[in-house]
């Protein structure tokens, strides 16, 4: 039986020129965990506008429950303009002060999180006070779920205080390798090498586990007992990296919550992220069996 996973945060339209794809890291996370057989729930907010109405319909098409997505009569649905460079790397322009910045703490939201096995959150949703305070209340009132921080340091969308509070909330941290060095600068860390920096974060913020994704070079995990595991990258035909990090996180947590070891979980998450980078956008359906087959047959770097 699958685990109950709640993702708190942004639901947006990712706009690629004339195309738009429903996105936001928490929404993409729920989409992926659902595709692996867990039961994901998104706790977010959209505007009472055409984008919001389309988003609620599209969620149903993607198999994501919209019953915990609030509707805002004042603030618009979030949008993100994305430009992808020749190497498949996206640049994001995120609209400010939108509906997901105003998620309210309700009795229904509290019940949802208290009953969960995992609560996934990031830093973007904390850029304004209402959603930031809601997240804090949910975490304080729900000790049961594993707190998974998928940090995503988007330009002009975080502060040192937001980062530090998030790290104190978290049990598990996932971030990109370049974000690890951004944290070194933001937090005044002392180490210079990736593994040592990860260990410094674990000790400073009492984390259980850190996951670091390294793009084409795979990923590594380091836990509080200083056990280090690395999984190499796969050769793929890169389309874009939108959603690949979230797919990694969803794949890892699917295995981890099921009681699989960190090494197995890392391998499954790494393969899920690689296959997602071989598709356009973040919500191309990739089955668990496809990922397992890719692990067996994919060419390693």
C-alpha cells in the first residue's frame, strides 16, 4: 500500500513562449509520487481567474486531487515564464504576490498534514508572510510526517532567515550541487568540498540526510552517521531539465518511505530524474516499470 504524501506550495502555469504546462515543484512532486503508487496531496492556492479554473481542471486530468487547493478572490494564479538555453537549462521569471503566497491554515489542512507520512516543502512558497506562517503552523502541529525540504533557491525569492528556518524544520534536504555552494555563501559555512559542506549542514541543522543532485553526473547522499553513497549519471538525449530534480526527489522518497535503503532509493530517484530530463516539461508520465527497466539497461557515465 502506498504512502500518504503532502506537498505544500506553489501551483503555477509554466509558460514556454506560446505553450503553457501546469507546474510548480510541489504539484510536480505530487504528480510523480502518484505515478509511483503513493497517494499524493497538494496543498496550494490559485486565483479565481481563467488560469485558476484551468489549473483545477488540468489537475484532475493529471490524476492530482484538487480538493485541497484553495481559491483566492483577490490574488491571481501564479505564472512562471521559462526560457531554456541551448544546454537545456531553464531560466525562471516568477510572478510575485500571487495566490500561492496566501495559502491559509485551515482545519482541513491541519488534518491532511497530521495524517501524512511525508510533508514536502520548499523556500519559494515562504517569500510572503501568509504562506510562510501557514507552513510553520502545519509543521509545529504535525510531528508525524517526515519533513522533506526540496530547497530550490530561485532568484529574489528567498532570504537567509527563510533558508535557516527551513533547514531547522527539515529531516531530509535535497538540493542541487550549485545550491550547496550558494548555501555556503548565504550561511557562512566553512568547508569547500561538496561532501564536507553537506556534512557541515547536517551537523549545524540536525538533519538526518542530505541528497545532492549533480545534473549529468548523478547524485550523492550523506546521512547523519556520515554514510556516503553516490550514484553516477546516465547518458540521455537531453530535452530540458524542468522537473527533473523534483522527479529525483519523488523517486527517492517513494523508495525511502517504503523502507528501502538509501542506496536503492538514490538509484531509483536518479533514474527518475534522468528520464524526466529526456522529456519536455515536468509532467510527462513515466511509469515505475520504465524507470526500473532504465536502471537495468541505461548507459552510465
